[in-house]
C-alpha cells in the first residue's frame, strides 16, 4: 500500500479530541456552564483546555489506530485564543513519547471546516453527529464514536479492511540513515514516520539518553560515550530493532555509520531478521555541517564541531548506500528518501556471516 500523503491509496484517520480522546464532559464543572447547562466555551482558558483528562482507553485506541493508517488529530477550537496553545499542549501530554513531533499531526479548525479534509480513504472518528454527517456528505468515511472504544475500533478496522488492498507479501524493512553530525538524520527519521505507517524510529542519540535516564536535550558526560557505554547502546538498539522486525514493523535507525564495518553490520542485522535493507547516506559539504552544528541549541545530539571534525577524518565512503543531498529542505530530503524506500526490494548484501562480528558488537 502506497503511503504518500498525496496518494489515493493512503489511508488517513482523523481523530477528534473533545468527546473522543479527551473527556470533555467529565472535566466540566458547574461554574463552567451557563444556567441552561451549555459549556461556556469561549470563557474557558488555557488551564482548563490543557488539563482535560484523556478518556479511559483512548491511548490504547490511538495506538491501535496507528497500525491501521496515518493518524492525525482533528479538533475544533473555541474563540478563546488560549484554546489553540492549550490543545497543542494536550496533544504533547497525550503522546509524550513523541514530544513536539506530534504537533505535525495536529489540525485545529472550526467544527464546520472539518469536512474540508474529507475524501476517499479518509476516515473521521468524531462524537458529534453533524460533523459525521458533513464528513460523509463531502465524500469521506466517518464513524460516530459513542463512548465505546471497542465498538469504534471494530468499525474502524472494518472500514480500513474495505479500503486496504490485500496485505503485502514483502518483508519488513530495516532502513539505516547515516551521515555526519548536522546532516539531519534525526529530523529525517521523524519525518519518514509521518508517511510510512507501521514504522518505528530508533535514533542512537535519543536511545543513549534514555538509557542514562535524562531528557533529550541534557548534555551527557564523556563517560557516557566510552567504548563500554557504546557497546551497551548497540546491544539495546539491536534488541529494539529485532523486536520491532519480529512484529512485522519497519524500523528506521539513525546513527553516524561512518565506518564500513558498522554499515556492513547493520545489513547483516537485517538479513538475520529476514528483513529488507535500505541504506541511506545524507551528504553535505563540511562547511554546511560545521555551520549547522555550531548553531545547535537544545539538541538531542551532544556532538560539537570538534566531534564533527573527528568524524570527518575517519569517515569512509558509504559504498552501496543511496546518497541524498542533505542541503535540501527537510521536506525535500524526506521526499527523496521515501522514494528510495518505496522502490527498494533489495535483500541485504550477501556478506559472509563469518566476516561479521557477533550480534551486539558493532565496529566503529
């Protein structure tokens, strides 16, 4: 199934907030209502909108929906301008593992404008009848959620089954994204997820910081980059890759991959797990990379210009990997990489297992 956002066969699922994912009615207090019982929508500020509790079972429903198509949040806002930023905060709280990246999936508009996004292969899950009717009238598929996530998920699965082609017979893909610091590996990995359902992204910088129990932007001490710490990181990355591939998911791994041995190892990891391998190398002039790294602030990577200089001195030409110009806009880079992924049917390189290191020991 093609997963381009502009493809007619890509299935998009739009989830409403209030009344579906967010427990709007339970959050209303008597003082939040008019004498006739209607919510004082335009008087409710940031604190109110940002702290609506999620409906019980909503996160599990969201996770299940992600396996069925490309999921977006589609929610209406009140006339109170604080409502917009509050809903952005709510989305990040609802899916904390994605951080600000989840905002790329958030669409805020008036209720009457929701149907502008309707169309073939576009499914709306909403609790308000008029929205459901308008969406269907505009050519989309809509499910009227009435509080039962089990029933709503059943309807969603049935709708997707009617739209989706037969399950593909292709293997899951292990997509390795390499490049020197500043080439945009982490940004690309996150962008690919937007258009490639059933895919997980493992970024070596982010996983390392998870292992040390710190936030993405906390600078780690030098001992966190020792050979021993790096081997522990490699073992953890391998476990996560193998688990995801065993579940039939595609995996995007972003790391520097500057040595030939590390690239060969990643290909062998794909073969051992019966996955197709796609190797992508982001290239750019060193002057561009030095400029990007020097300007970094609050970044998941701890690499500085000194680190980049050492990488450049030891990097080996990424023979066999697809080269992509990393000086383009992030959108164009992602588009080029998606094309490479979609046309790739290459099995991992036929490298003799005897020449490879054992699982978990990746040369640098």
